[in-house]
C-alpha cells in the first residue's frame, strides 16, 4: 500500500510570499487523514509549519502519519524552505514520539499551573512594585533587543526581526506601562532593583511574557521571587491559572518552573531541511 498526499485546494499565496495548502492523506487513493502545511507567518517563506496532521483512528498505528510527515517535508523543500516546525500538545504522547523519531527537536514549550487559593509570600527583604514611566523606556529597549536576537537565531534577517519586534510590542503594549490587563513590575531586594516581570491577563488566565533577573544578581533566588510575585499579581487580577513559555536550552529556568508546579502544555519542535 502507498501513502501519499493529495491536495484538496489550490496552493494559497499571500502578498508577503507565505504559502498554505491542505491535503488529504491517502492510501491507494483512499483518504485516511488530513494535513495542513504552510510557511511561517512570522519567520517567512523559508520556514514551513505542519499546522495539522490527523490520521483516522482506524488507520492509526500503521505508519501513515510518518509517511505523511515525510511527504510534507518534501513539499516544504520544493517551496525552498530550510526548516520545518510543528507544535504538539503535551498529552499527545504518540505524536511526540513520532516527531522525535523523524528528527524533530524541541525549541521551546508552553507550561502552566493552577494558581493557589492564597497568594504566596515573598522572602524577607524582597518586595514587588509597579515599574515607573522613567524605568519603562530603558526596559522596553532591552526587551526589544532581546526579542530581536531570538528572532535572528530562528532564521529571520535583522531587518525582519526589528520590524516584527516593533509590531509585536506595539500590539502588546499599546499604552506602555499603563496598558490595560498588563502588569510590569520591578522586584527589589533590600531596597535594590534586582529583576523585572511582564505579566498579562488573558481570557484563559495570566501569562508571563518575560521574567528577568539582573545579571549581577543572579544565583540568589530572585527568579523564584519574581515568579511568586507573578502568581500574587495574577490572583489579585482574578486569574485561576498562569502560563509561560520557556526555551528548551534554558535548563535553569525550566527546572525553576517545574519546582514551582508548572507542567508542559504544548511542545514546539523544529527540524532542519537539508
């Protein structure tokens, strides 16, 4: 039996050069699933995304998903893509195993936890406060620069990274430090600023966009204090759940979040296309 991809629509092209196409996964012309392949809306036409891959329950366990994913990679190569990405919910263990067997590696993961009923208490000498307007400008400049470096590492040009950073921060922080449903805080220890926190309220709970301990204050537990402050702020805003994103190579941060009770929700994977 031969597993192939059969297009179910014309190739979709947008003005910015991105592509998208839906396929039926077929075995000897018999549909057994679906696949959606597209280029990345943020990272451009050189990065492909397997946005959805589903195999009908009765046809699972026969290698159909493996062949469909490999066929999608060939399509991505024909689009001149250099990398392919996929996101897998943490509970879909079989898909994670399939991705690993195909050579996909984790880039980052989303983690979340249910908030406690009572706000946690910060260690003695530590206190959180709102960021001032005077502090906001320098903080935003550092935040944008860090974000741009991350984008360049994922394959965008410096110009594309700068433009995306400007768009994203303008959308997420339209009113600066006073943006509704956004709390930007400074952690002080013994009266000295040691770190910053960017927390936002979403319909499904609070989300930590950024947490940073000043370089000369790392290794003293301030990261944990910032996360405890995030939980307290989230509870005060009425949230019952809090989430975040962490990169796979940031082992200290991942271990901190795990120790605080955060669990993986979704894995974001990638594979170079040689």
